[in-house]
């Protein structure tokens, strides 16, 4: 699993995720490589659309105390695995031929759990530092789906927690101070409130002028979303229409694209905080 391999780049060998089958069997997937590719300060950015393997990775690095998770108030909460079964192939009766196509069944066959024993299903991963998100008022995630499997726990597995980040409370205070001074992040928070209010508005006006005004407001918000996607404050039209071919050009292309992004700026500030805050025994294991 890619999430296990990626987690292994930042931790010494150990369990990364637990997987239960529909029959109740539990299996632990571990990183067996003792080498560590990067030992420095680490942050992981997530949002409400971060799902499945990305949640396993974020949850694992959070449980190990290896990284500071930053982003929306929760991730998607996709902690299950489904298998699609084609009924045409598994129902062989001849008298069923006239009913074809019979369709398919989507069956849940596995469920993921963090090394701490908590499921990533339904609740997702809650970041250490929460930032404003335009999607905040929208119902995005497993918990908003009909008949979603609930959050639950299993027994935790033995793992060695690391001391590679300072006290989270200290980082939160510093981040909140910057948030209160950030025009871009304040604007994103205000925009999320307007989007939420717009979603709740189910009664439509019969006034043509009022409708035009409302549509202009929606158009303006969508333009801001596109602008934010390309990097808050950046001009999407200034970027090339195709990805550069060489590795170095692609690297510079991505760096330029992220330079104006408010979330990237705050993440870099948190990294600076991690470096500057002195913690006794930092970098050692408990």
C-alpha cells in the first residue's frame, strides 16, 4: 500500500494501519524498512476532500507525533474498502437471461483503523491546526451519506511515539495570531459563511432583478474559488496551459504556483515555529 510506503519515508519501521475484513479478521500493515529519508520538521496539509489513503497517512504521522496536520476541521472519513460484484457473472441461472443486465452490487469488504485503534471512517482525521475553508459549510464527507458505516475503535497496536514536534498548543496559539492578521484567510472564512448561508436558502425570488443580483454573487464566489485553487492571490491566466516537460521545469512550475497560496504560507510559518520552539529532548524517542 502506497500510504504505508510513504509513511515509511518519515518513521522507522513499525505499524502504519490496521485493516479488518468483513469476516472480522484483523491485519496490521507495517513499514519494515528501518531507514528514514527525512528527519526534519514536517507538516501535512489536508482538507474535507482528503480521503482513504491520504487519511491513513495523515493519521499515522499524527499518531506517531511525526508531523503536524493542518487544514479543514476534518477529512472526508473514507475508512472502508468496497468491491464491485457484477451480478451477470455470479448469477448463472438460465432463466435469468431475460432480465439481463442484472446490474452490480457494491460490497464493503474492509475497514481501516489507525495504530491508535481509532477508525478513519465517518469522523476522518481531525487536524492539529484548523484553518478557514471555503468548503466548511458544505456537507462533504462520509458522515453526510445515507447509511454510512459508523466510527468505532479496535485495540491499539504497539508503536514508538516520536518527539519530533513541539507542544501543539503552542503552535496553535502562534497560528491563531497570524490568522487574525491574514487578510486572505479572514476573507476565506467570511466566504465560507456566505456559501453556507446561500446553501441554506431554498426559497427563490420571483424578481428578475433580485435573481440577476444573486447570480452575479454566485459567479463572483466561483471566480474566487478558481483563483484560490490556483494559489490565493495568483493569476491563473499567467500560468502555461501545459505542464513543462523537464523535471527541473516542473519543480519550478509547482513552486511558482504555490508561492501565493495562503495555506502554503501558513504551513511554512508553522514549520518555522517548529524549528524555533525549543523542546527538551526534541528528535528523541520516548
